[in-house]
C-alpha cells in the first residue's frame, strides 16, 4: 500500500513537471512574440521620434516600472498556482519552490525562492533584447534612439503579457476550485 501511495505521488509530481515545462515553453514563446511585436510597433510608429535622449531614457525607465508592476501581479498569480496545483508557468520558479519545500523552509522563504526563480528567468530573457537592439544600433540602419524606443515598447508588451497571464491564471484557478 505504501508503494502505491508513493507511485501516485511520483506520478503526480511527474505530471506537474510536464505541465510546468509545457507551460514554460508556451509562456516564453508568447512573451517573446508579444514583447518583440510591441517593441517593433512602437519603434515603427514614429510616436516617440524626435524626443531627446534624456526623455527617451525616462520613457525606458517608466516602461521598466510598468513591466515590474505586471511582473509583481504575475508573481502573486504564480504563487497561487504553485500552492493550488504544484505547477507553474516558469520551470525555475517551480524548481526553487520544490527545493524550498523539500528543505522544510517557511512559506515566506518558499515564496521568495519561487519569486527569485521567476524573476531571474525574466531578467535573463532581457539579454537578447539588449543584444539585438544595440547590435542593430551599431549599424547605420537603426539609431540608438530607435533601439531605446524598441526596448520601451518591448517592456510595455511584456507588462501587458504579465498582467494577462496573471489574469488567465486567476480565471483558471477560480474555475478549478469548487465554489
């Protein structure tokens, strides 16, 4: 009987990991498509053309504030998803969460670990955007101002994505739980 209980738990754990990995891949692709599309749309729109570098840097900073706010909302939704289902839309977040649980840490530490895993992944995803934007700015085809506008747009797209994913997660959890 004990082996059967262990098998069910092992099966549930494996299922949670499969769901998490699929959700992580889908989330990464969706985020990149939305963020890159928003960056290209803002840069191509000409909406911010002619602004001086200082103003563009303020716009970029404001876009990071928006992205951070969206990320914060999504971190709460991800924590609720981890608590309710043992799954996540971010594999590193789940791994940190599971490790903290195995070590018997406090809920606060587990939440911090899951959040750090999530944020760490999101920050690492920024590297290709900066490399691409500033690599393109090294050519004659794209100005550094256009690169900054692209990054601001990408951040705004990422903010919208984070809010949207948090909302979808909330809807999923409400429909899943009995009323």
